[in-house]
C-alpha cells in the first residue's frame, strides 16, 4: 500500500468506455482535485496501485501526487489531452 507524503493528494484513473466509443479513440478519466478530466495519455512519475470496488468503475489505478499538469497534445487532434502526474 502506498504511503501519503505531506502536501500530496489522491488521484485515480480508469478507462472510460462510453467516451472512447463516442470519440473513436481511447479515453481515460483522471480524477484530480475533485474533478473528472477526460484525457488520452497519462505520464505518471509516481507510484500507483490497483484498487477494486463494488460500484463502477470496478477497477481503478490510484496513487498520491503533488501536482497534475494537463496539456493539449500537439498533432493528436483538437480533443487530444495529455496528463502528467508528479509525486
């Protein structure tokens, strides 16, 4: 189990099947700072672990982070977003 360090907050992400089907490409939902962000690429510089729960989404990947940066990915299309997670 991962340990929280000072000034870190919980983040988690999972595959978003409805958004992926609607856009025709893989979409992940990254939960950070009380908001849901639809992204296409996640670059994670911190440790993560899987977590199972009874409600949807059943399997998530979670960790502790200090900062998450969101950027539009060049050449990936108008909706292509990259999230970078920092420890």
